[in-house]
C-alpha cells in the first residue's frame, strides 16, 4: 500500500489555474510535512520562469530538456524560507497530453536532483526510521487528471510506487507551533593550514560541531522534560472542528550540555590558527507540527533542525552577499564586523503556519515582498512582515600571515635565549641562597 498525501484544498485550484496559464508545461515544488502515518502538503509553488526562456528558439517542447540547475536552485532558496517541520516534499509537473509519456522520467530525475542539492546543505542527517519517500505529481493540463507516485530518495534504484492524493479543507488551521530563543556565542578558529583561509568552509565546519551540541541538548516544553514517545498534546485539550487559524503555541527552553559525560573520553588538540570567526546573538526559532497525535520526539526533532538551519542558512546568505559585493577573489579578510540577516515571519492565509525569510538592515519591505512572490508565488502585505529578532553579528578577526622560516628561526632562538637567561637567573639565585645559608650556619657555629 502506498503513502497517503493529505493536501490543502486550495492547492487543487492553484494547479488548475497553472494548467490554463502556462503551456506546454510548468514545473514546481510541493511543500509540507512527513509523518509516520501520512504526509501533508500545505503549498505548491511553481518554478519561477527564467528571463531568457522568452528568447529561446521555437521548437517542439521536451521535458527532457528541463533546466535541472534552475529548479534545484529554486528548491534551495525555498528551503531557507521554511520553518522547522516543513520541507520540500516533492515536485510536480503540469503538462499537455503530448508530454505525458516523458513526465514520470523527468519527475524522477528532478526528485533525486533536488534531494541531492538539499542534503549537501544540511548539517543533519535523516534518521533511519524517518520517511524518505518523496512525491512526484503529474497533472494533465487538458483532462486535469492527477497521478501521484513516490520514490525513495535514499535508494538510487528506487522504482515508482503509487500514492493517494486527497484534498482536505483547513488542513493546517490548528497545527501546533513550538518556539524558542537560542543564545549563540560560537568561536570558530581559522586554521593556518586552511588554503586561502576559506572563511565559508571554516564556518561550516564550526557550525557542524555546534550542531552536534544542539542535537545533544535537553529541551523543556512549557517548562517540562517530556518522554519522547508520549503525545505532545497529552493532558491538553485538542481543538476539534476548528476551521479558523488557531495556533497552540509551546514555549521551549534549550539546555546545552556544558561538558561531556564521565564515560566519554576527551582529547585536547593543539592547532596553529591564523584568526577566528565569532558568531554572537540571539536567534528566534520556530517549528510546526501536525495535530494528528504528534509525538514529542517529532516536535523536538523539527525544532532542533530549525535551530541548526536558521544559523547555517543566514551564514550562507551573508557569504553570498559578500561575494556579490566584493567578488569571489576576496578570500583573506581584514578584521570586519558583519551583521547577520534578521529573521522574519509571514502568515499563510487560512493557516496557523507562518513562513520565514531573512533580511539585511538596509532591505526595504518591497524587496521582501518581491522575493515572496518570486520564490513562493505568494503576495505579502508589508504590515504582515514580522521581524522576529534583534541583530546578530559576525566578528571576523584579522588573519595574521605566518612568519617566514628565517623569522621563525630568529623568534625561536630569541625565545630559547630568553628562557635560558631566565633559568640561569633562577640557578644563580638558588646558588646564592644556598651559600648564604651555609655562611650563616658556620658563623653561628663559631
């Protein structure tokens, strides 16, 4: 038996409108949430058109010529705008009947390409028991027939499996939300052996170590430590029959372990560094979870991933901005202070879920609105943009060039002479003290 996808009712209308506007085909992403019992699709987002597409030579359309890189780049951009618990669940294509035969092959290729692109950016891995099926949705623009299949992205040889596609109204009207503020103070050394002092690579390595601390942290939900296998709503009243957006919010505290357990072995490593990166601030994190008897471990996992993703994503955005403004050739930075982009949230109409994005201080609301239309095909009102946090900073300490061999030899020689002088002084002082004591003893003996 294949998986079941519960789909927000408005998505059906959205896909129908796409079939009448775009020919001969249009591709896009499916956004939602996986759960052990079923998956939830809360949005479908078309791939933004490329400007040069209008200038391409006229010829018979072919799905085999899809621009994979453009679609996977869109998926990466969209994934940054998703809070914890939401992910790219699959891809869709709306195509004319003439292209129906090529649709499944194109969708299969896209699913694995998108997953490969997204997995490269993650600082966490899918758990063994986690759902790894992704949806391939095919819609005929003429008949409006919908065919949904899934592929296991963990298995490169995976074959298509049938899946149920069921529309439901007010699907996310009463989803559960978890939120926390995480104070960040991460010191990342820049190794002297690192080629060109690659800031981005060193930062990612440092964040990777920090992410393991987050994974091992203790999470207090509304002040309590809850067993992972219990229901998140245990002891609370569930909202039933509610079609208006209504969020049940849980406040979460994150307790990071200060040291390893006594059973774990710890080793000290001495490394020659030429500088450091310091990330400081307080980041706002949020995760959403379905309301069909969710487990505590599902909610905590979603929030953990949002904590890790939000810091990793905004560091990526910062480095992209530096490259854009200063050029890719700039690798060695002098001491600089940078402001990480701030997180903001935007509500989804008819839903308790909010989408996310990041802004630099000089960005106007109009730029954010344009980005939501381009990336998520969603118009946003300026008054609906909620800045969630204060400023967080990146301090890049100066990269000091390592001394030459001659300078190093001179430095070493000078250090040895200084130590020798210090030691000789101690020896002379000790000798004087001994002689003094002997003289004093002999004097009193006489």
